[in-house]
């Protein structure tokens, strides 16, 4: 007989048990289910809904069950459907019928919503920790490459030289937006739904705020219907995770390109590459490729969750059992990617000489020649046309701007003087962009300093949240 089977006269079909059971994946919630149950039973005693003796017995039993689950001594079966019923059955086996009092004043509907919030807030902190590590690795590479000139691209065509440090810092700030989204989502995750019951609350004189305080929630869900049917916090997390994955994937794409023979800008450490079973010369950037590939499954989990929710009436529906696997998978996928990414960036060898040669042998300083002519009084559009002709001439002559003699340059404009060679040197081109957010060394140093402050703030937030999720 199921624990809920009082009104049934025949058992569920065996195939139904198999199909509806969720214990194979929601056992991840065991720790959080027991945390919530310990707070709930303490509240029941404080509100004199059950005796203190019964509450103490149940609490001790829950701790024993927790130890058995953690040590794999407890058998979790599909006969009891999900983690909540499995734990309740194990509790009753441990302490007797008094264990049945644990479920007083609550439903699996508000129970699972609570468990998922406890799980997700811990997952957010874990992801935030790993994201900060990645930011620090990028920051470290930037600080080590303040004099490394690198070809900047638009349309994957050489555009203008930048410092490689500037390129790395772009990702630091990109990932900072991901951090801020995680931080902002915390306040919507960290609300307690317990006490909402199945959908309408409960007749018992419970104290919802007691449980919320005990579990270090910042508040409670205000409407019982919304409390049990809300999965916005899951969708928001999956959305944030998708955007974070997008940013990881973009960086992966660049690492794959840069480490190819055609670019040869960086070399990834052997520890983060693999070889070919047939071609002995190969060194494949498999980690970067796989992180890029797994972005698709993160997107899929978001789309799956949105599709599950889009037609559901209030309040709880069994469809919502589908809210967990995608969330668990996304958390595991992101944590795995971030854990590998930080050391992969940290150990990456930057080929400064190759990067400099790439910049020296292209036309990415053409804009600076146009700006030079503008400073001499030529309207920009006319300067643009003149430089276009110069570049075309260079292409036909198989040379670059810095290879042209002053006599050749003057054919196109008499405004050009010998100081042009200083103006068009790669480092001068980079440092000429001395505006806030620009690629000049002084500006990149300012970005590094600002990022240091931001990273310390991120660490402080993580430390504070870790204290909040430490229960017992």
C-alpha cells in the first residue's frame, strides 16, 4: 500500500509505477529534503501541533536516515515513487508510526518546491565560485600581457590592433554580467514556499516565518497557489545558465581558432587536449570543443522547461516533475565546464611574437593613417578614400603601409610626413586609443584595477551566501 493509498482499492499498474517514479533522479534532493523536514518538525513542535518528544524522535530519525542515504546503506526504490516518500518510509521504519506525523501541515507540492529552492541556491553559489576562478584566470592572463599586441577582428577579418590583455578583459566583464545575473536571481530563489500545502495552505496553526528563518530564507512566498506552481526561479536560472554557456562557447570558439596552425596565437596545455587514434601529430582542443558543444544541451533544458510550463493551469500538475532533470543536468554541465576552464586559461601559453608579426603584416593600421590625415585638416571621408587607394596600391605591390617609402605615400597625399612611421607602428596604434574602455595600455590597466575591486566584491558575496546555506 502506498503511503497515500487510503482511498484506492487496487494497486497502481506496475508500468505506471515505472513511468511516474522520479527517484532515479530526484534522489539528488535527499539532503535538502531532510534539511526542510528538520526545520518543519521543529516548527510543528514550537507551534504545539505535535509534542516536543515526538519532534525530537522524528529529528533523530531523520538524521539517521540522512546518514544511511549518504553511506548508501538505505535502499531508495521506485515503489515509493520519489525522494520525499522514500525518506518518509525510511523514517517510519526507523522510528515507527510517529514518523507519520512529519507530514502534518505540508504536502509534497510545497515540499518539492522547498527542496528545489534549497538545492538551487547552493548550486548558484557553487557556480559563482567557479565563475570567479575563471575571471581570475582571465585577469591573470591580461595582467601578463599588457604589452602583447594582438590583431582585433570584425567579421573575422583583421580590423585594428588591440592589446591581448584588452581581449581577455572583455571576457572578464562579459562573465561579470553573468555573475550579476546569478546574484540578482538569488533573491527570487531564496523565498520559502513551505506552508502552502497542496495549493491552499493548511488548517494547522503553522508558523511559515519560523521555517523560513530556520532555513535562512529571506522571506516566504506570499500566495499559496503561486508557491507550489512557481518554477520561474528554475526558468530564470536556466536562462542565466544559457547566456553564461553562450559566453563560454564564444571563448571556446576563439581558443579553437587561436590554437590552430593557421592562427598559432596560443598553445593549450597538454592536460586539456587529446590526441587522435589515427594521426599521431594531432593535438586537439577537445575541452574547448566539448564545452562549445554542451551549450546546446543547456539551451535544450531551458526550452524544455519553458515548454513544460507554458500550458499549465494553477496549481501543481504532474508535468512539473519534468522540472528537475534539466535543472540538475545544467548545474552539472556548467560546473564541469567552469572547473576545467579556469586552469585551461591559466596554463595557456600566449605566443606574443606570433601575435605581433600578425599585426605587423596586415593593414589594421589603416584607420590611423586616415586619422593622421584628418589631424592635418583633411575631412574624414576624403581621408578614408585616400587611405583606401593606398591600401589597394599596397595589395598590388605586395607590401604593407610601413613598408612604403615617404615618396610613395606622398603620391597619395602631400600631407603625409616622416612622422607617419611612428604613428603607424603597432604599439602606437594601440596606445592612441586612450579613451575610457579603449585598448591603450593605461586604459587596460584601469580595467584591471576595476576588475580587481569587482572580483573582491564577488568573493564577499559568495562568502556571505555560503554562511547562509550552511544549515546542519
